[in-house]
C-alpha cells in the first residue's frame, strides 16, 4: 500500500487581496507553485479557482510522498520561506 501526506492551508487576507501590501505574495505564487511541482516527493496540487466566492480567502492544497519531503520544500526552500 502507498501512503501520501496531504496539506491544506486556508487563509483570509487581513486586507483586500488586491491591496498593494499583498503584491509581493501574489507575484511569487507562480514561481513557488512551479518550485513545488519540481520538488522531490511532490505528487499533486489543487489548481483553479474552484467554487470560492470570497476573493479575500485563499486555499492551497498539495499532496506529497512523505512528510519529510513536504517539510524540505516548506521550510528549506529559500523562495517558499521568503513568502511565508
């Protein structure tokens, strides 16, 4: 049997998502997502806008082969850490 680890982040922006204070975060999303997809252990990520009607709510979900590989990306990847 093969097991994977899934992570989900649900966050509400403290100011409107379109506010300039969020510009660096928004600008980094494509790069961070591409880095995740190229990382060892990456399996899948949720894409698209989904059914979310709240523009100030953001949801991210990824699936990894192991908690160690997820942790390596989340905490050791300099670009991802910079966004966090």
